C-alpha cells in the first residue's frame, strides 16, 4: 500500500469508529427510555374557602394583634434578674445643685498571675499582661503589685484584687511535686 493511501485509510477507520459509537449510544438510549417511567403528577389538594363569618372573625383578630405585637408600657413588667445574682444600684432620690454624683465602681477583674521580685512587678488581669503603674482599658490603674494580690485604683476608689484561689492551689501543688 502506498503512502498516499494511509491518510484515506485513517479517515475511513475514524468514520467507522464514530459510526459504531453513535449506533451504540442510540441503542442504549432506547433501552433506557423503555425502563424510565414517568409518574403522573398528583393534583393539588382542594382547600375550602372560609365562610364570611370566619373572615369577619379573622378581621377582628387583626385589630387585637397590634396590641400583642406592640404592648402598651403599662402592661410590661420588669424582668427579675435577682436569680442570676444581679443587684440593682440604689440611686439618691434628691440631688443638690452643684454636687456631683459618683456611682459605685465595679472592679470585676480576674487576676490570674501576680509577679513581684525586687524592681520587676507584673500581673495578668483578664488575660492581658500589665506592668505596675499601667492603666487598664476601662479606666482603672494598677497602683501596686504583690505576690498574691494587686491594688487597682479606679475613680478615686482603691481595691485589692486577689489571685484566684483555684490557680493558686494548682501552683502550690506543682511546687510540692517539684520539691519531691
């Protein structure tokens, strides 16, 4: 066979392969079409329309719904949070002119570490590291740091914040194990 006939032979073989593939695809699609069954669509359920008396009653309820969605202030009772440890602050009834009212300051700090050694004094309050004399984000100032407590000043009030007891006990246990 001559070299010039190789191209014609390859085109004929490709056409035969494509024809076989197309015939196989048609055969398989007919076989699958016979197996596929389409179920009938179920009709929508019939919903009865309410009678005029029911519609009139629904319209009357719509007027009452506004009162439920937006209650009057006289119907609202304050929430009792004393079960969760909340204690409301007592405010003075009368205030003299020119006098400044200073509300009690809450120092709810969590002191987890206090280090005091000579001139170096550091502490960890609410998960942040602070040196002595540093100001806290809420306006408090660290006045003095001792090994088991920290003196915090806030709005002219000073309070010692002790290291949490559980952490101190764990540290004592670790020290006892290291000595053995």
